[in-house]
């Protein structure tokens, strides 16, 4: 079975992989070449997490707007 593409990972899966990579890198016994590979992989997982979070924020805002209607700022008349 082939591993999932990064774009197919859920937020939780990408975050778990990212946490494991960071832990491995922080151990300090990783060579420079492997460290760079892990950094690149971690960057991909981080972008995937950020993307999933942004999608969730946009969905929440859309749901909130449709439920509450447009939010209007309270009007404060200028005083002389």
C-alpha cells in the first residue's frame, strides 16, 4: 500500500507527523543530510496544517455569517 500524499493527510495526521519529525530533529543525533530532508518534510506538513486550519476558519466564518447575517459595527455618531 502506497503512503498517502501529503495533500491527502488530515490535519491530525499531518500534525502528528510534524511532531514526530521535530522530536527526531531535537534529539541531535541526526546527520546534516537527514536533517535537511526532515526539515523539508516538516515544512510540507506545516503547510498542510496551516492550509487545513485556514479552510476551517473560512468555513466557520461562512457558517457564522449565514446564521447571524452580516455583522454590523455599532454606529456611534460624532459629537462636537
